[in-house]
C-alpha cells in the first residue's frame, strides 16, 4: 500500500514538482505504456510519474532537521563577440555601424553575480501500533545569478501524513500538503 502519492501526468502547464519538498520523497515510480493508460486513460499515454511521500513509523518520536547553504554562479559563460567582431558582423549583414571607438565590455560578466541559496527542513514523525504520523515543513530561497533582477525562487511547504487503524478492516488517514 502507498503512503501518499502524487500523480504527475505529463503535458500540464504547471509542474506540481515545484510544490514538493524533496526531503519528503520516499520513492518515485514511472508507469508507461499499458500500465499508465489502463489507470489514467488517454491522459497517461505519455507515461505517469508516481511520487510516494514518507510517512511516520511505529515507535518513538523522531525529530530531524537539516540545513543547506550555498553560493551559485554561472557554470559556463557564453562566448560573446567583442566590439570589433560585432562591427564586422553587422557590416556583413548590411547594417552601418557608426561607433568607431570599439569598447569591449563583457556584458555577461557585468550583469551576473554570485547568488546565495538556503534550504531548511524540519520533520517530526512517530506512531503507535494503531496510528502513525509525519509532520514536516521546509523553506527554500534561491536567488538569481542575474544581478538587479530580484529574481528569486522562494518556497514554503508544510506536510501532514497520518494513518489510523480504527478497526481491523478500516484504516483512516490523511495526506495534506500546503
């Protein structure tokens, strides 16, 4: 039995993966061909990705915290023309360039910068013979490497997974992701 699953059907406009904290993923399965179309019909024709999230384990309460901090920069820089190469290119294309000064500015270097990234994950899990629970929260902030753009990706997540065995034949639970 699955703990909690998120089904991703390719072809959608917004990726639901942006809302998942990777620290809460227990397993990922890919269904393709007949398996996917049998369950999801024509929407599963290109395949389906099943992501199962973690759940609590019977036993004592476990508290986990992890933190990551890093600095990002451009891994590779595009090779750009200098001023004289650009002038020759434009003249060959039939354009007249009046600038004869030929300043060579590396604009990619001028606009890119080192960008910080931080991630915090906190989870509490546990359970008894009849019930299990997992509470987790995370915060991610990733600044952009292009300076002055204020381009940052920021994500807050909160997850609650519970399972209760009410009777030998009845299990009640929830999987909530905010």
